[in-house]
C-alpha cells in the first residue's frame, strides 16, 4: 500500500512553490518524521516531513515548480526495498572490484544545505569547519566562491589541444568582468510576486514626515526600566505598530483585501513586519497587535529576527497579515515607495531618522525627522483615506500620549 506525499497548503495567496532539494533519495527507506524535501515559496522555505514509514519514490525533480496539492512522491509501506538491499549485500561484499565502502556523506547545516542546493555543489568536496566536521554556511559559500578557479578545462581536453590556453583566455572576461549564476528559487518567487503585485493592483504612494523628538525622549527616559523589567530593549518598531493600529481603526478600508469581485474587510489587526535576510525578504506577522503590550510586541519582533537569522522561520509565522510595515531606515534609506504585499491593500514604509531644519511656531529648529510612505491599492482605498491614515500615524508618533502606553 502506498501513501501519497502532497505539497501542503502554505498560506493565503500562495498557490505554488519549488522543490529545492530532496533530503531522501528515491528508493530509500524513510521513517515518519524524516525530512523528505525542502519546499520554497516567495515567503519562506520549509522542510516537509514523512508521515509514514516506508520506501520513498520521488515523482518530481529538484528545482521543479509544483502547485499546492500536487503529488510529488509516494511512500510504499513495508520494507520491500529494504529487504532487497539486504539480499544484495552479500554480492557487494564479494565484489573484489569495490572493496571500499561508500564515503559517508558529510553533515550539512540547514543554511549550508540551501547554498549547496542553489549552487549545485558536491558536499563531498567541502571541508566542514563545524563540530565533528559539520559543513557550515560559510564553508559552502567559500566553496562556491572558489569553484570558478578550479573549473578549468579537463586535463584530457587540454592534452588533445595544443592551444588549450586560448579557450581559457576567451572565458576569462566572463569570470573576470561579471559573474553569472542561477537565481535561487526563493529569489525567483520574490521577483514574480513583486511583478504580480504591480500588475494586479492600482498602487499609489502618499508621503508625509514626522518629528521623532517625543518618541526619542520617551524611549530614552523609559529604556533602563523597560529593559530591567522585560529583559529586552524598547525599539521604535513597537511605536509604529501601535500607531498603525490606530490608523487602521480610523481608516478600516486599508485593513482589507480584494478577491475577484469581493471586497473583504478584516476585523483583526495582524501586522506584518518586513525582515531582510541573506536569502531575501520575509514578512512575519504579529498577531492581534491591538491586544499586545509594548513588551510583547518587542519580544515578537526579536523572536522573528532570531528565526530569520537562523533560518528557522515557519510558514505559519508568515500567514494571514492584513497590513505590513517595512523599515528601510535600518539600511539608511531616506525615502522609498514600498510595494504592496498581496493580497493586502496597504504597506507603511519607515525611513532613516535625519536631523533637518523645520519650522516650528514660525521659528527654524533642528529636529530628528523621518519620512513616511504609504503605498496602497487605489481600488480599495481612496486618496483621502490614505492621507488620513498617514496623518493619524504621524500624530501618534509626534504625541505618544495618543497611544496606549503601558510601560
């Protein structure tokens, strides 16, 4: 009896993914709970585990794009293949030509395994620097970077051609002037998602700026007590999440999405927070942000940052957001127009804090200012509503007393 291995549902707006790597080979015995393959989408990569014991038979190749619900493999219950392997064992032992057992596969960290898969490296050729010879991400990256230098023409070909150095010289401009490599499955999906957002939504961006003086002073005044009480620092993102919730309450149409001819109004406040990783952008979701304290928000944000850095983000962390906040300011961005995170109707862009001269009560003063950008789907949100939302966020940041301060 065989059990089908299907691509699981991975959240709203995701209809397909890429089988980036098979962790078990076809014909190999697997146990329930063993990782079978890594599925990559435009949001996250996750390992899909076996649900039954048996022999795996893969149906799609690595790198293939599959849809949710597609059957990618079967697991034959029982140990038929395993028994056959045992029967063949004596023959292998008696084979004089192959007395040496196969070389044991090196242990790869999850991050290293992704690099090996994307760069099509041979794990056997990578020297691991981790404990017990474990191959770390840095080892895989180093192997990928050093590979072009070792990939000159095979000795046999050079021996047959007296001018073997000429092709090498012709290929040098490619390796010296530019580097060509395949986009990772995650990057390809991100690219497709961004283009889809531009083609399917009427995206418009409105701008404003806010004076960060009050928030900076409140944060500096409360930092020591907050850190001592909660074991983590008070950042700016929690203020903007709270301010965004107030803005969504004032303008409910931004907390919505369009599906076909239907307009769906969200009655919850799940806020996505864009996090940059080495492999691309992911947007984990802070659940029920309106019900959480500043400490709970900061803890969620810190946990997401750790998961993203260690490659442990789960699909459920990314599902169901109704609105997104992106902070390009951490990279020094002064102003940008963020792209919507489909199927959401709005995204708030934060930027770097920069001291600028501003007019206050007919006098010029130097204040820490931040530009804010709201991109929205004009099909669902009118311009007046977008401006109202952004002004509400601005007012909450400039006067934090308008927020439910709980520290």
